[in-house]
């Protein structure tokens, strides 16, 4: 079994792989800023996107999403495919026992963010379709759930990075992070490292779910914040995680 945490944005994204034992087996990130890719060339993929002088915004948005989809096919979907698992001819890859934990997009971002939100929704839908068509299974988690599982519902990127280091010794190069000031909230982290950290926690959440399902872990083994995640229900998800089927082309 392979588990992949996926944190997707329009110009960048982070992905973290876990093996059948629940250990981190690798990570990767996409980014449009070359200096970040050069800082960690074994894991960074440059998106290579730049709006053309004569290109309309709508045309660029479509080309950017198509490019991201191709990168996802090659570097995320393709990484989970065995040579003998590929269909003949021009058929799509077929994933074997692969599960994807994907962060959904936050709905309440304000009117000024509507266009960006819709573009992220379109992109995320394309990537979900890639997983679906290839036979992978999915969990979709809202950003607050990811924060709550890592630390608490209002966790900063600094806190989530520190928690990943404390839990699994999951460390990333300092060069993948930059400090940013947030009005009224002080400083926090930004950069591709934060995408990978989010992807780590998305994958870790699914690893924990699988261990609960198999009896390797009991709910009482978890810290209180993570117990809340597995008991949590919302209007969108009226039943808790353990009672939900996985999303995919086949029932599971």
C-alpha cells in the first residue's frame, strides 16, 4: 500500500509519500520560483510557467492548469505505477493499492479571492479525476482538519513544521522556507516547505486512519486533537471519517 499526501495550489504544491509501514518514503514539490527548486534539486520540480506578453489571463490560467496536470501525471501518479501495471496502447496508468489524501479548498476566502478560489477548484478537480481514472482511492480534507490533526485548529505553519519534526523527525532544508509577516498575527512561514509539511500531515492522517481500521492503533492511543479529527462531523461530512467510504471508481 502507498499513501500520498497532496497539497495543491495554482503555482506550487507539495506531495509526501508513505510506505506500507506508515513511514515517510519520499517527498516532492512543484514551484514557479527557480531558487527554491535549486535549493533542493532532488525533490523540486520547476513549473516553468510565465504569462506571455500577448496571452490573455484566461488563456494563461488554462495553460497553467494543463501544465500542472501533466506534472502531476508524471511526478505523482507515475511515481506510484509499476511497469506491469500500465495498460497496453494509449490507456491510462492503473494504480495498485494507492491512496491519496488531498487538501480541499477553503470556501470562505472573501470576494477578493473568488477568482483564485474557482481556479484552485478547477485544478483540484482535474487532479482528482487523474486519480479516479487511474483507480486510486481518495480522502478529501478541509484545511482546518489538517491543522487540527497536526496541532490545533488554528495551527501556524511554524507549529506544523515543528510538530512534523517532533513526531517523525521529518525535516526539510531551511532554504525551502521563508518568513512572512501576517497583519495582526506576527510572523509565520511560507515557501514550498510549507506545502510539503501540509502534504506530510495529510498523508499522516490517512496513515493513522488505516492503522485504526486495521487495529494496529486504538482511538485511545491518539492525542486528544487527533481523536477530535476522527470524531468530527460537519454539514459537508455528516458522518465521521471512519464511517465514510473512500472516493474512487470502485467501492471501498
